[in-house]
C-alpha cells in the first residue's frame, strides 16, 4: 500500500490550479457534460499533465472502462472508469462521476 503526504498533495494541487487561466478555470467549472462518458473523453487528454503535476509520475498507458470479473470471489463485477499504468510502476484508478447528473 502506498501512502501519500496529503499536505504535500494539497500544495501541489494549489500550484497546479495557479497555472490555469481564469477563463480556462471558469470554462471547466461551467461546462456541462451530457454523460459520464463525455466527461471521461474530455478528461483523458489532460491525464498526463494531471498525474505528473499531482504525483510526479509519467503515464505509460491508460485504459478506459476496464472490466474485472470477480464473481467467483463473491463480489460483483467491477468497472473502472480509468485505469492508469505509470512508468514508475504505480497503478492509478480513477472513478469519474458527472457532477451534473441528478438522481
């Protein structure tokens, strides 16, 4: 298990946010996505920068909508929105939710 210094991650997030222009930031916050899939399509081109800024890792490859069958272990099937493998040997899982969906 890998643990992170949350204070350091917060500082890195603040520095990354400072690099976003006000116009880009407002556009990202107000953009409406029709579906979670549309949100993921919009996010994936930015993954390398996000992962590098936040964790200092370089993406080796990523896969969207990765599926794991674990019924034989007594669990449900698992769908991962974004699965990332890094050059440093660390795997990252991202679960995306469309903030505009109302249930």
